[in-house]
């Protein structure tokens, strides 16, 4: 098992580095890999235009895709651990659609009083508030049952979807196009101020997630067993949900809704190295980063002069892949463990 874990992390790290360099290289203005490496280590690329393209457009986009992918991978693993179900993902507690409502409000009513951060701040606030509303409404007598939390999330997501539809109806043609594009997700608008905002939230979130790993492993034994072993299940569940809400709200507020990363990546990692969260969480972060930087490369390169929505690509790839993973797991082990 140790050899398998080492091989997995080595593969993921090499894959992330290689895909990041390739993603920075390929585009409407191709840049040689040698120039990219030189620029990263403090030198100057051969062409001043290449230097400007790298540092103003390519690097922010690559780093943002790595950050958002890592966040979605980790939070997906946390949600699957909390619910004890491989079909769980961050969106089930309303964070993604809640953020979309906030973004739609700024688009339809053309709010810009916070400058370029207006839409991200509203998306972050509404995503976090929606998740907290789901958690509060699902509590009964000081406890939160998993099934109640899941059903409350479905109901709140339905209301958020209706609100998005209503705002889309209110908006003009340009607003409707922006809303649709935001819901499909894109990293095309990544800029350094956005990257510097997400980096500390993602780093702190990953560290905090790792502090929950041991208790998440105990929770996988069942709530009763976890309580007997000293785990405050309610506090653990609340802390994990708040952490997921903060991380995902921060991520999707700058990129829009990106589907399937938090669903497929942890499931695939779990099939390779098992359900232990001390390995699963960092591996899911690397796997999510690798998947999203690869998807972003495809979004820019599949069709010439067209920047495809990245959420569309992750869904197109993730849906069939997840179906295959489920079939494979069921055939080999009879289910998820």
C-alpha cells in the first residue's frame, strides 16, 4: 500500500507540473517551454510579447485552475466522508447555486460599487449564506441528520435554481448571456488580484481539512462507533460543512459553477489508495488540480479562437468517467467502501 501511495503522489505531482507548463505554452500565441522555464526562474523570455502574455494572462489562469481544482477535489472528499456516500459533492449543500444567485444579481442589476470584486464578493457571500441556511434548517433538537441535511439541500437548491431562472427572465439579452456563461464556468477572467485572494483561503482550507482527517476516518466506522471513540460527530459535521462552504464559495465566486470535479476525483482516488483521509485529502487536491488544468487547456485548444466553458468540459468528461467508475467498483467490490 505504501508503494502504491508513493506512486500515486509521484504521478499526480509530475502530471500537475507537466500540464501546468503545457497549459502555459499552448494558446493562440504559442510560447516555447524553454522560454516558460526561463521566465519562471527569473529570466526573460525571448520575446517581450511572450513575457507579457505569460505573466498577465497565462500564469494567472494556470494557477487559478490549479487552485480551484484543488479546492473542489478536497471539498468533494470531505462531503463524501460526511455523508458516507460517493455521490455526495459540494453542490448538495447549496453552495454553488447560492453563489450563482449572488452573481446573477450583480449581472442583472449591473451593480459595480465594489469594482472588479463586486460579482465575486456577492457570489462568495450568497454561497456561504445558502450553505449556512441549509445547515440551520436541517437541525432538529441540536442534531443534524445526514438524510435531513441532504433533502434540505435539494430543496434549497431548487429554490436557488428558481431564483436564477427569474433573474435570467428579468435580464436583458447581454445579461442572459453572462448568466449562462457564468453557470457553465470559465477561468478566462483569472487575474492576479483574484489569484492572490484565493491562495490564502485555499491554503488555510487544505490545512484545516487535514486536521479533520483522523476524525473523518473514525466517522467512516459509523456515527455510534465514532462517538464511542471520542468524536463529537455534530461538531465535526458542522466544521466540515462550514469549511466546504468557505472554500467552494471562494473558488466558484471567481470562476462560476464547475461540475463533477468534486464528485469524480475523490471517488477515483479512493479506488486506488482506499478511504483513509490522511492520504485521500491531499491526493484529491492534486487530482482536482490536474483535472481542471487539463480541462482548461482543452477549453482553450479544442476549437481555434474559441474559449469553451470549462464546466461544460468537466461535465462531458466527468459524467461518463463517473459512470464507468461506478460500474467498475460495483463489479469488483459490490459497492463503495
